[in-house]
C-alpha cells in the first residue's frame, strides 16, 4: 500500500516537472521572439528551465524516466 502511494506521488511530481518544463520553454520562446532575452523574467525562466532539466536528467540516470521523454 505504501509503495503504491509513493509511486503515485512520484508520477504526479514527474508530470508536474514535465509540464513546468514545457510551459517554461514556451514562455522563453515568446520572450525571445519579442527581443526580451536580457530581462529578469527571461533569466529567471532560464534558471527554472535548467533546474527542471537537471531533475529530469537525474530521473533518467536512475532509470526512472524513459529515454525518449524530456
């Protein structure tokens, strides 16, 4: 029972990270198209994106994420 709860929590967290990564990429693209790459918002989004990438990379290293997933 406890393992099922932990797995469900992991899956929920993974989905949230993947969605946040996608949203962040989209926002960054919009700002870049508007020539706003040097804004504080863009730089904060870049930091968030790098954090999400790092987390997803760790999931891949430990075999918790499919290779074709982001």
